[in-house]
């Protein structure tokens, strides 16, 4: 009995001490560590690409600094006043934008037609629609790879908005995530806290970027041509799909995962930055999670530096990285935003693109596109090489730049995507095409003999 009282007294004292400590931290933070709480700069784009200081407080206030999409160009371009910017092909001209913003009319339609329990709720907060950023960003990654492989994107009717959209229906990815979470919540976690539920469907919110990355790689687990079905987790709807619809044929490549602020403390961010740049050029679009911060727990923490502290091992937002900016020795990665009204930028719709230094990200993944290289020996000195992507389409290669021998005396010619190589000796041919590198980052090679 006495022992039990001692334990109880110890717990009470510990809670009192902890409460006093938290109160002191909050008092100090709101007294001496206050920050400007004006977030206007994060909601509006300027008429030029404005780049804040690399360690400015602005990076810690929101998801990233906005860029007007009309100022971006695919490929390399110069920035006025110095610096360069690189944007992936197809990112601006062909890659479709998808919406998460519901309307009152569509919510009423869902409730009257499907009768979900609990009923969906219209949320009139600007750019605060369905909390499905990670699934939406994953589908954008899939769409970019579909375009890379030479596909026309299909259309579907979004169950989130009722609008026709292009590309992979990310409700399929979402439903697969919920299906897997019933057996493996470690890799397919759901935030079941009432405070963090989806504001529209009132369902638990998926928070594992790694889980969605695994789902995109389904073609590595089963036959890509398999005809499959998955039940919607919230509505009486069944979706049909094939793993090949995701257009990913490799396991996720982890650029880095679960980095808190250690990379700043130990000066690791230059290496992480370079690894991410290399991944963009070798593998294309990247699937990224932006760090969750203490300010997510309570909006008032945005008024103090206490809210800047990252929540380790947790991403608060899913996006797709489509390029980067280099200026004054620093790099800022350009990503596509997932909340808002598609491609139009107005005070109501928000911005489509933002930038962030590497330390703003918690995790980044890439996907390699494998090549099928077929070699035919036509004669003792002549070889024919045909290179195809994972979906059986021929790859066009620039001679001497993307396909080249280790011997300069070897002759290469091309006809209808067939590459003819004449050599008297054994020679190695390298195939190095952007976005078609191996998972380890190496180019492909074949030995002719």
C-alpha cells in the first residue's frame, strides 16, 4: 500500500514538473522567440522568381515558397540577376494537374447517391479539401512516367470532385493503401486521431509516403498485366486496374528518409542536395514528403520559433519534385503543390508550384525505368542493338552521347531505332539516357565480342 502511494506521488510530482517545464518553454517562446505571423508571401506569387535567403524564417512557416507557373520553362533556363533553373520535360506542358478541392454540390451528390457513414461534409476553407496529398502526388509521379514511356493518359471522373481528370485515378492508390493497412499498419499507417481526420469524408488519413511508394511498385510483385479489383474504403464502388497502369517497374529508390534537422547541425545537406539533383537527372520526377512541424499541432505555434521544430520520422505533406533552382551556391527544389484548383492561379485557387531547400523535406524516393537491350550478331564484325523500355517501346538514342563504345575506332550507325555497330575487336557499349539509369544510378553496358 505504501509502495503504491509512493509511486502515485512520484507520478503526480513528475506531471507537475513536466507541466511547469512546458509552461516555461511556451512562455519563453512567445516572449523571446516570436516570429512574424504574416503568411501573405506564401499564398501569393510575385511577377518574378523571388528566392529568399537559404536559412530564412519563411521556409519554416509553411509548405514552401510560391513560384508563378508562367515563369517556369522545361529544361535549363537562366534566372534574371544570376542563377539557373531546371525543370523536367513534360512537367509543365503535358503533366495534368489534379484537384482535391470539393464543392458543396458534389458533397451533396455523394451523400444522396452513396450514403457514406459518416456523411461527407463540405469544407469552405480555401485550399483545404480532401487530405489525400500523398495519393495525389503518387499518381502524378505515375503520370510523368507514363508520359516518359510514350503513353497517352486516360481520363476518369474524380470521386473527390466530380470533375473529369487525366492520368491515374489516385482513389485506386488510396483504396489499395487502406486495404494493405488492415494487415500492415507499420508501413501503411493511418492517423486515426479525431483532430487529424479527413475534413470531408471524416476517414483516417494515410501518412506513409513509403507505403504509397510500395503500391506504385506493384509490377515488381505480380504480373503487370494482371486484371485486378479493389473496393473503395469509404463508398460502395469497385475500381478495376492493372499494375501496368502505374507505369512503374522498379522498387522505390530511397534518396533519404526520416531526416530531422541533423543534416543542418552536422552539415550533411550538401550531400543530400547533390544526391537529389543526381536522382532528378537519372530517374526523373521524385516522390517527396515535406517535414511535419510542431506548428501542425497548434496554429498558435506558428507565431514562435518553437513551431519550426520538425517532428522526426513523419511527413506532413506529399508532393512531387519536378526540378530545382541554383543561385548563389544554394539549391532550391521545385515541387508541384497538391492543394488548390488545378492550373489556374488566383487568390482563391492558390499556387501550383513551390520551392524548398533540401532541409524542408523529410523523405524522397525515385523510381528507375529499366531498359531491355537486345543484341544480335549479324557477322563476325557487325552487331545490331535494339533498346526498348519496360513496355516494349523502342528507345531513341543519340549516337556518341547516349550510346557510345569504349573504343573510338568503332563505327555506329542507326536506322529505325536499330543501332549497327562494326568492330573488329571485343568492345563495350554504354547506354546512358536521362531517366533510364539503373536503380544503383549506373548506366547500362553491353559487351560485344
